């Protein structure tokens, strides 16, 4: 099992690759034996209605025991595609994805190349999967807060006329990597119906400094301005209007 941006990739010995996106409400339910018990203790109720089961994989172990893996998606925003490992690089869902935010390749210089000349709001640019793959609404809000950058700022203002990254551009690249690393270490963010396959929860949501904190005081030292919520491209944005410029 692998990952590219927000896509799961399941690689088979035959060379086939299953590409899966969970959308907003999709999940995989792992069931053992005839009783269809779901392993793990789940804090949030997960959909088990067969009407929302779209794919069922029937697996048999070498010892003859069976297991089912069921893809369930009430809101139907997710999907599954099938490809081959040798042609995965040109798959329609993966071919135009940008750099991953989890490694050292994302630095100020690389970010400057992406943002140069862009008049779009900074938050919109960071959510563009063709630039940085896998960044979502929550972590963009948190990274901008850490870097003290307004989500409304024009993306190109982080780059000099000569095309070089400004200090703020370096800070933003560091903030993006740090937010993702902290979230992974905390096990992710368990909002609404998100849990791990074993039923355990992620805890990064307890560290949110901006997202979901509308009206609460900013957590930057020396700042008590309330976090504000605005809507950008149909998505909620949370930021501090006093410290994020």
C-alpha cells in the first residue's frame, strides 16, 4: 500500500495498481470471518449500511481463512481506478500532481518557483494540487498561521523581482513541512468520521492554532486578537488578522 498526494495506491504482484481516493466520507472496512466484525474500537460511528458499500474485496490467506475489505462511501465523493505499475506515471489522476510536502525537496527556493508571478491568494495557491500535492484546507490554514502570512496575500509577493525567495517564502516552506510532520507524529486529525483502520484516533486537532478556532484568541505570543473565519473559493479559512500579514 502506497500513497501519492491524497490517493491511496494498492500494488499487486500482477503489476496492477488500484488507485483510491476517499473523498469526504469514504472508508475501508476490514472484516474477518463470517461474523463480519470490524476490528478495533471506534470512537466515531462508521457507516456500515450495505447501501453505501460500493466495492467488496474477498481475500483468502494461505491458511485458508478469509477476510473482506469493503469500500463504503455515503456521500459518493470518493472513487477507485485501476492501472498498471508501468503506466502509473501517466495516470489521469496522478500525472499532473506537484511536489510532495513531506520531504526536504520543498524549500524556499522551490516554493518561489511555484509562486512567482501569481496574483492568486496565497491560500488558493497552496491548495493547488498541481503545485504541492496533498496539502488540504486544515494544514494550509495552520501553516499560514505559523508563518504569520495572510491567506489573502497575493502569492507572488513572496518572491523578489529577480525570482528569489523572500525570507517569508523560506518561513512558509518550513511551516508547511513542520505542520505535516507534526500531524503525522500525532496520528492525523480526527474530525467527524476520520479514524485509523484499527479504530484509533489522531490527535493533531488538539494542537490547532487557527483552524476551527473562530472568535478564540490567537496563540502567538503577545497577540490576543480573535481568530477570524472567512470563505475563500467555497472553503473556510481561519487566520489571525493582527499577526498574519
